[in-house]
C-alpha cells in the first residue's frame, strides 16, 4: 500500500453551463437545484453560484431542453 496519496477530502469542483439559446425559462433548474446554483435573469436561467454545486446532476437530467451541462473539473484538467 502506498502512503504517498494524501487522504484529505477535496471538494469536487464543478463546471455548470447553461446554453442560453436552448433555455426556455421553465425555472425547473432553479426550483430543483438543492444548492441554489441558478437564478433567473428575465426568461433565462443563469449560473450564479457554481462553486456551491455538489454534482448531483439533477438539473442536467430535469432540464427539458438539455440546456444544462454539468461536469466535474478534475485537478488534471486544470491548466498549469
Ligand atoms: S431547466 Fe433548462 S429550460 Fe428550464 S430554466 Fe433551467 S436551463 Fe432553462
Ligand atoms: S448538479 Fe445539482 S447542485 Fe449542481 S447545479 Fe445541478 S442541480 Fe445544482
């Protein structure tokens, strides 16, 4: 067993993107996101609190217009 990996729990980082041109403003994501990541700007949902996302993917599954893309950002993905 290697002891080189730190055991500290890291918060998983999320990328949450709303494709505005597909969003029809139904508010489902605003209502169902457990972390209030979204808010409405007029008739469009916008991401206002991406860092609160817990990667539950509810918004992606529930959006009837497939306008939301949620992805986990891995450490390896970050530009150095
Ligand atoms: S669930 Fe989809 S269509 Fe509805 S407001 Fe959110 S992003 Fe827009
Ligand atoms: S994945 Fe879950 S926590 Fe993250 S924005 Fe969507 S509904 Fe909210």
